[in-house]
């Protein structure tokens, strides 16, 4: 199986360094985005399995980025873990409404982050396998022809 790809989207270099350090034992490729627009560009180029997405970023907020990713048919399977200092109920509701898969509050606890990343990557790979099997079954049905 190919290595998982994780995109860290945060405009604060200290936060990025911390998340990279926490993920150092995870067998994955990591890319970094520094603002909302850069995040969308990296999604198109890097094709991540998971985005660790800060909410408060320049150019586009994490809410806007998440909504754009989840509204895209080719990107909606990407898992989005919102990483935020915001913990007001309204912010959580906005994150859910934008389509995020989960959220974690800053300061990030390493064990909690690693467990959530592990679970989200597992779910992403199961979903990919299910999609692959559906396409295979559909192809078998199409090649069988009518009445066979």
C-alpha cells in the first residue's frame, strides 16, 4: 500500500513544526500549506489523504477551505481534521457545517492527535477500498451484459 499523505495547513511556523514532530513516527508523506489558497493548491498537487487544517488562516479560512474541498467531487473523500484554538460551540458547529470529519483543540495533545490521525487514515483507506470494489463489481456487471 502507498504511504499516506498528510497536508498540514497552518500559517504559524511553530505550529507546523510541532505537528511535523508529532507525526514523525507516522509512515507518511507530509506537505505544508501556509494559507487558505496555498492549501487548495496543495490539495490539487499533493492529493492528500488527510488535511490537518487550522481555522484561522489568511486568504481563506479553514472553514472556507474545508467547504471547498468537501464540495468537490474529486476531493470530498479527503479527511479533514480541523486544528483550532477556537472552542466555542458556534465554531464547532461551523466546522461541522463546513464538512470537517473531526476537530481537535490547541494546544494539541500528541497522543490524541496520533490516535485521531491513525483512525482517520484507516477510515480513508477502507473507504478507498470500498470504492475500488464498487467500481470492480460495476465493471463485472457491465461486461456480463443483459440477461447473463
